[in-house]
């Protein structure tokens, strides 16, 4: 809701599209600049308290935006507040990922990740939709409502159990960089994080949906709304199904199969000239992505020792944020040269190449049977 509202009000005040780019930049810069520090904080402090502090900071930011955007527009103040919100996100993302294994039984983590991913996707879908109506109804008072919701969420976080965190070993810079070193050395975590980066970087299509709707499928805004909803609908449906199924077997091969389906859905969408076929391809796109996200997220959690989860998840958060934004940037840039159809088709073929290359490069991931085996397999590196 915040991303839609702040984009609307800033563009309404300035009329400058570059300011919309700055909104995204303010959210990414702190994650990139603080990922080493944020991971160390999450591993050294009570993660519950980190989450509460982040919610409090975001609530204060939203109150500041309510005041700043209701009067004369001051770019420095507004973008400064958004930068602070990015700082809160830089600490919140690794903390909320790292705390999950501490409050869920080991054998239930796979389904817990599926529930978490489904709720996250559902919120990401409903939030922008609801924000449009709230902006029309409340205008800048929407930030007061968002601040209230955020502070209520912060209060609910007090009910989380206090999870004992094993103190990290090492000192100084070595302790700060241990998360990066662990990701590099681990035969499961590095492939899981790398696959997310490269598959999204190569295959992201969401940024080009308006172009496809207008120039390729020749449909109106109603159909565009359906196109935007299909990936989320597929993801939520797959997430709900995953919570109902028994524990996965042959999880590594299932991961590669879901990524292959993801890549093929991109190719089908690229060459489709029919709205219904395109909607079906986008539905499969979202569902297959949810399966791969669930497997990869579970692997990262189980393959990482608790004392390193904050630092490893901070690296993962950086990769996720970078892949999403850079994937959209790549799609938009290449489309200006090749056109939308060729851009999406090339992205789909590159995604197929990523899957094939990763299948042979990462044998430990390929051999993974049960996701709960990830901690045991992590003890052995892939052969050179």
C-alpha cells in the first residue's frame, strides 16, 4: 500500500517520472549498503526486538509522510523519510526470515515457509489493489492509517516468544563477513540464492505487461488488471496446496522441474497472441515460482546454522531485492532495442539455460531428497 500511495502523491506533486525511480532507489540503497551490518545485528541481538524496532521506525516514517505530504511538498524530507523506511526494511527482512526456524518445529518448517510465502504474496497482491481505493477515499490521510496498522503489528510482535540465539564466533571484520563466506562455501545455500538471482534477472516479465496488453494483445486496462493478477493467483494457489501436501521427496529435482516450468511459461507467454493463453501462462508462471521459492527458502533456513541465519538472510535479501529491480530494469531496457516479444522470448531461453547450467553445476542440490536433509548435506562441499 505504501509503494502505491507514495508513488501517487509524489508524482502528483512533481509530475516528474524520475522521482518514481528515486522511490525505488531509496528502498534498495539501504539494503545494499547495510546488508553486512544488518545481518550482524540480527545474529547478535534478540530477533524479536529487532522486528519491534523496525516496526516502530516504519510507523514513525509513515507519520512523517502523513505530515510532509499533506502540506507543501519538500523533496528532501520525503525522500529522507523513504530512505529511513529502507533502513527499517534492511533489518526487518533478514530478521523475519531468521526468526522463523526458532518458533517453528524442525519438521514443520517446510509448511511454515509455504504459509509465510503465501501470506506474503497475498498481501503483495491485495495491498496495491486496496491502496487505490484508500487514496481516493483518504488522500494523504492514508499514511495515518498505514502508521496505525504498522504500530499495531509492532505491538503484536511483543507476543512472539523470546528465541535464544547462539552467539556468533569470531571477532571484528571476520564476524561481519562470515555470512558471505558461508554462502560462498555452502553447496546448497549458494545455489539456492544464485538461482533466485539469475532466474528472476533473466525471466522477469511483470514490467512489460502494460506493453504486452497494449501493443501485442491489443486489450484494455481491465485485461491488464487480469494479467497483473494471474501470477499472484497462481502463487497463492500453489502456496495453499503446498501447505496441504505431505513433506516433499526428491526436493532438488522438484526445484529444477519447477524452474524449468517457470522458464517454459515465459516462452509460451512470449509467443502467445491470445489473451486466454497468456493468462494461463502467467498463472503457471506464478505457481511454478511459488514452488521454487518454497523449496529454496526452506533449504536456506535449514542449511544455515542459527548463529548465522541473520547474516546469511541479509545476503539473501540483497539478492532478492537486486534481482527483482534489476530484472525489471533489464526487461525495460532490452525491450527498447528488441521489442517486447523478442525480449521476453530471449529471457525465457536464458532462463532455460540457467536451469540446465545449474543442474550440472550444483550436484548436491540436485541430489537433495527431503528438505530436512539440507543441514546434513551442507556439511559436505560439492566436488570441484
